[in-house]
C-alpha cells in the first residue's frame, strides 16, 4: 500500500519548515510508523534549536530527580517525536506513480497533498 508520511517534532510542530514528508510504498501500518518515527528523529537531529531545548529539559530533569542525563535525554527525545501516516486514496491518485505523488507533495506541500490525494489517517 502507498502512504503519505508527515514527520516533525512536538516542540515546533513543523513550524519554520522543521518537517519532513513524502510518499512511500509500505507493506504494513507498522512499517509506515517505523518510517515516520525515523523521519521524526531525523528532523529533531537536523535542528540544533530542538536539540538544545531537549538537552536543557533533560538536564533539568536529571538534576531535579537526581537521575542519569542520558536516560533523561532519551525520554525527552521520545516524547518529542511526532508523525502521522495517511493512506493514499488510489482513486484520487489516478494512476500516478509513487515518485510522481512524492513530487506533487514536495511541490504543493503536506496540507494540499493530504486534502487532494489521501484517505484515512493511520497514526
């Protein structure tokens, strides 16, 4: 099945272009969610503003609860992940290839693409 996956982080929620999205061929919803999770990690790791905020939050938590910074950082990172997956409506796709749909998404944006080419939301 083909899906549209949108990923960002919970701090900025895709503002200022801090996002990633695309059209993928997947064999299951779990696979789509795995891709979305990795895309969200990629967004977080691509922007120092996000990383700095997570590090600051982790340092506060580690100090407050006298806990390990690395564990606190991993918890902050996991809480900051954000993505959704929507199934492509093949009737609306009118025989377009995955690459063509991905190009449309890149050129027109996530909202336009979802409104015009997607069906149900998965996650």
